[in-house]
C-alpha cells in the first residue's frame, strides 16, 4: 500500500503541475499561437470542467473497480495523450482539447488516494493525511513556476511538454504496478449519487468547496502570469508564481492538524476563508499595489485558500463506506468545478471591464464576493469531529 501511495503522490504532483503551468507558458503561447488571455482562461477552465465532469464516473469506478485500474488507465491514456497533443498544438482549439484530456487523466489520482485513506486509516487522521498529501503534491505548483520557466528557456515549451508526456505515462505504469486496492466493502454495497445527495450536510459543505479553492487556483493557474507580466514585467512571473506555490504548500501543512488542535473543522475552514476574502478585497480596492504587497497578498490568497483537504475531511465524515468513492468524488466535483466555472466567468468579466487595472479590479472583487457567499452558506453546516 505504501509504494502505491507514493506513486499516487507522484501522479498528484503532476495533477497540481498541470492545473498551474499555463501561467508560466502564457507569454510563449500568446506569442507563438497568437492567443489572447481570454483564450487561455477558456483552456484553463476546460481543464477544470473536464476534471469535474469525470468525478461522478470516477467515484463509481472507485467503488466498483478500485483505485488501481481507475487511476492508472485514465492517467496514462488521457493524461499522457493530452500532454502529447499539447506538445504538437498549432492552434488554440488544440490547446483546449489537450487541456480537457489532461483534466480527464488527472481526475482520479487524488480521489484514489483519499479513497484509500478513508477505507484503510482511522477517520480521525483523515484531515492530516489529506492535507499532507495535498501539501507535498503542491510541489507540482513549484515545478510549474521557475523550474518550468527554465526548462522552456532551455528546450522550448514544446520540448518541455514532450518530457512531461513521458513522465506522465511512466507514472501511470507505476500506478498499475504498485497501487493496491483496499479490501472489499462488507455490508451494503449498492447505492448511487442520489443517496449521497440525500445527506443534508452535503448541501452546506458543497457550496464552500465550490468557492474556497477558486481564487487561489485561478490566480496561480492562470491570471498571475498575465497580471505580473503586464504590471511588473515578464521576468517576475516565475518568482511570483513560485511564492504562491510555496504558500500553498505551507497552507496545506498548516491546515492539516488544526481540526484536532481546536476540536472543529467547520470553524477552521470559515476563519481561513474569511482571511482569504480579506486579501482579495484589498486587491479589489487597489488592484495594482507595490510589488512586495502584491506578492504578500497573492501568497495569503494561496495559503488561506488551501482549506480544501480540511473541508473534504468535514464532508467525508458523513459518508458510509459503500458510498465513500461517490461521496468524496462528488465533493471534489464541486471544488474543481467551481474553479472551472470561475475561469469561464472571469475571462468575459475581465474583458468586459476593458482589461488592465479595471479588469483585474473586477476579477479580485469576484473572488472576494464568492468566498463571502460560500462562508455564509457554510455557516449552517453541522460540524464533524471523528
């Protein structure tokens, strides 16, 4: 089981990389393929929508087939194929299709790990294990910053993508070889997504997941690149995105033990996301502050926006064993789908505001208001303490 989890961790590092790398390649793609920031926003959104759309079938596959086959096949075929298509792309639509395929390939890897955690380990340590996995997996965010920038400078963005294709396929083969499925469920084994939706707490936890990751993922995965290049210079894109990636790692590790420390998951999530909303609101009021303030605020959004694993632990506590795969993947659908929806929404809002500082003001306002709305609904969720 340990070797399998290491391979799934490597796969999740790739998943984190793929959701963030467009921000670094954006200047090259804009120049080489004559794309616009809105085109890249659409492509980034497609990754998250494809990822989210796969969560329901992935949940069914986890419960029926197990994590080994589910993760290995999708990562190798769709993830590797999408990376290869990206490396050969000549037009914007090919970039969008490639991102959709990569999203499909990455869809099962984190949920396969969470499924194993929920089925094999004690419920009380789920939040810590989940946060550690996401924290270490966030090294993909680091790789998708300065290291990717250096690789693209050395071998070109196409060469870098071919290397990633090889790594993706090799990781999928490793998952097939080493991941082990948990023992079969005893007792009830049937159920459906409708049974998940009949659990009242889901309707209060899901809206929080819909928004809590969207600002951090949206900025780190796309908007930070064009924003920094426009106002501070393209040379600073790598360092700023590196700071955000590092903050995400710190945030995930910091959130991990807080439920056991304070005896609550709900209030840890609420307070953290309110701080994230404040950081977005400061940028709403002053969309182009001095560089040091921008880095600090972007890092704060990234760190406080890392409450995903804690919120998943909150929701997981309400699912019986035979619905665990479908339950956690439904919650993940809300999280990733929320990022995709936000990417689709923010592109037109940015252009409708005329771009530039005015466009980014609207962007930060949207992030702040979404977080506040999510917290308002989440207030009514029952807490969970394993």
